[in-house]
C-alpha cells in the first residue's frame, strides 16, 4: 500500500492535477486489457488441456471398444463349443467303431460256428462213408482250409 501512495504522488507531480484523472482512466483500461489478455491466455491453455484429455479419453474408449470383453468371452465360448463338438464327434465315431467291431466279431463267430457245424456234419458223414468205403466230401476239405488245419 505505501508503494501505491508513492506512485500516486509521483504521477500527480509528473502529470499534473488536470491530466491525472485522464491518465488514471487510461491506466485502468490498460490494466483491464492486460487482465483480459491474461484470462484469454489462461483459458486457451485450459482448452488445450481439455482437448488433450478428451483425445486421451477418446483413445481409451476406442481401445475399450476394440477389446470388448463380451466379444472375447464370445470367442472363448465358441472355441469351447467347437472343442466339445469335436469331442462328441470323436466319441460317436469311437462308439460306431466299437459297434462295427462287435458286428465283425459276431459275424466271425457265426461263420466259425457254421464251419464247425459243417465240419461236425461232415465228420459224421465221413464216418458213415468210411464205413461204406467212400472218400471224404469236398466241403470238409474247404472247411479245413478256412480254419487253417
């Protein structure tokens, strides 16, 4: 405050009492302009800061959109579903192979039983023919060849 009084007294001496009110008005206007310029400068920096924050927020939002957890979870669920489906298909194929093997085994057993029956029938006939003196029939030879005798 004492500095302001010194400045006022000096201005009164230098400018004079008649020009002092005009000069004070001009000084006030200059101070108002300086304050307005400082305020504009500050506002422009704040605006730049807000724009920077907004651009960062936009980037973050875009990154979140691209790494959407729902899409990631959906992708994982699709992978799991495909794996489960592949397992189901594999199990069905294994069951079909087992059924086919069982059918083949049953067919082999039926064929072997039929051959053994034919062999037994032939043996009975051969015994009767041996008693009569005839040769063994060809089906017996064929059955022996299939069995590997």
